[in-house]
C-alpha cells in the first residue's frame, strides 16, 4: 500500500541507510496532495545477490560485486532475500545503490566474497516448481527406453513440485543414505518470481521474473523409477536441490537474457572432468515466461516462488553414421541414454560417495556469472 511505502521511506530516511553505505538518496517528489511519489527507475537493475550463513534458517542478505570478488551486507536495507522480494519496488533500488557503490569502490564495509559461506540465495521458498523445458532431454531418455514422446509434451511443459523447505548451498554436501539409490546431478537454470496472478500470460510471467540462478536438481534415479509408476509425483527420488552462490537480476545478464532464455553455455564437470558444455538458449522449447504461465494456470504464485528449467540439454548430430553429442550432457541419465542408443546398453555408473560435481556458467568474457555449484556426495552420518 502507498501509505506503507511512505512510512518505510520515512523510517529509512531516519536511519540514514543510504548515507551509511555512501549511497545517493532515493529520488522522490511531492505531489499536489503532499503525498510522496517515489521514482524507482526500475527499468535497469543489474545486480547480484547472495545469502550468507549466520546460523539461522534464512541467513543474511548480501550484495555481491559483478566480478564475485567482494560483497557487502545489506543490513539496514533488508536482512533476508524474501524480505526484499516481498517489497521489491521499494527495496530493490536501495540494493541497486549498494551494488553500484560496491562495484565502484565506494561501499564502506566490503569484504572478500566466499561462496563456501553461502546458503542457497533463497534458503527456503514458498514453492519449488521444476519444469522440463529442454525436450531433447525427454526425447533422449524416452528413445533409450524405446518409448515415444507424447504429442502434448511439445505444446505443454512437464513440471513437478519439489521440496522447498530445505535447499542446499552451492558447496554443501549431497547427503544420501545409500549409493544404490542411483545418485545423479542435473544442471539447470532457475528463476525467482514476484507475485504472479492466476491464469497469467507468458508476458506476465516474464515481467514477474526477479532473479535468475543455477540449480543442481539432485535425483535418485532408482527411487524415481518406482515413484513414477505411482503417478502421484516425486518425493523420495528428489532430495534437496542446490543453487548457485549468487542470484542475478535479468539486467545483470545483459544481451545473454533474451526472450526469457539465457543464451550462455552451462558447464558441468564430474570428478574434475568436463562432461557438459550445453547451450542454454536455443534448445529451450518453453521459455521461463511460459513455464511460469503453466505453473500459474489454476493458482497464484507468491513472491519468492522458484521455477526451474529442467536439465539443460542439446540434441546430437550424425557423424559417420553414428549419432554423437558434442555438447555432452547435463545429467548422468542422459549419458546412459546416449550409450544405450549407441551401443545397446549403458556403461556409465551413477555417482558414488566422494564424487564431486561442479556446475557453472560463464559470460562472453569468461567471467563466472553466478559462481559455481561445487558439491561432494557424502553418506548419511549414523
């Protein structure tokens, strides 16, 4: 409400939040009825946000420099990311000011940014909805299993609702009770939304995107196989998902953000060996606006909802009479499907305790955009 925004402004002014960080004050003007009209200039907001561990469940919001070298606590602006999402039009300009100050060496208390100290940008969310926007992933796995892709998959995205109360930080261990569960990584993109109305259009979905990040949607393949047969959704086969150290605004991506897609390559390494360099843009059949539209068909989404892309995947090419996948793979299930199609049976085993997976996306200049998800698989402690 407008009166709440004015009260918030008065509080921020009395606390001197802007002056504390060496920032310029919020632009505002008096209207004829003496109310305050704020000019947020929201058309351009390039910034990176993260959440630092502090012993609580929600952590502390920090603003991170473009080169991921330094950070600054957002204390006095917003203590938690969800707080910023709930009041984005008021808080985002202040975070943007802090980001500008940090990137230009004017912030008063910067510190070295350490991804190992990060929780997921949004450590727990109202909901986590993961789609399957890259149809090559679906086609590949189904072809290996000798089953056709239903026609409606080409016009309506697949989506499941996962657990959202306990996300993993980018460097947190993947804890699994048993290696025999078929431990797999899935290299994905995800977006964090503002409030989305029921029956939203794809355009409304795109307008609602506040942040973009990477995800490792960990899957336990041998459990999923049994759960799929129940047709009631995935629970045990989908343990906690991990997210990149930072979440970035779409503006931070520049020209790489086009039409609700990120036009950069997603790099995946397994035990130090690069196994995937998949282009995230061209083969995303359903862009994020369409995924959000699908999720909001019969219900509203509240600010802080997270929507995933599914495994980023590129189609293979024919070479000397044999189909090959030069871009590699974003999950082991795809690699096993490739082997089945090429040689009649899979050879690659799923991850074991002690294995490490690293997922990262770099910009055109080679700089990491989100920081890296870098996790080790660990057994559940007795």
